[in-house]
C-alpha cells in the first residue's frame, strides 16, 4: 500500500504509550493498534486532529506516501 502509517515511530520518538494516546483520543487500544499497523481503510479527521494535538505533530509526520514500483521499474 502506498500510504505508510508511521504512528508507531512517532509514539516511540515521544515516549508515549499507545494506551495513553488511545484513552486521550477516545478510541480503543485495539483500533489504535489497527491504525498503527495500517490495517484501516480510513481515519476521521477529528481522530487525526486529536492524535496530532496529543503528539504535537503534523498529519504528514504520521502518514507517508511511498509509491509502489511500476512494471517499468522492475
């Protein structure tokens, strides 16, 4: 998938526990885990806003676009 979720990296850099973030944002730890693994199809802007507020970061710190190699590149 071309969008890579870097939430786990940002959590580690800031020494924040997933449990604390999930509680503050108002989502379950299970849903936060799915988000960290990139196994969600979408995220609400409100949720993204609360995550960024808690971690003092920008959405671009959490989500990175990595293009998939095309057939011509192989």
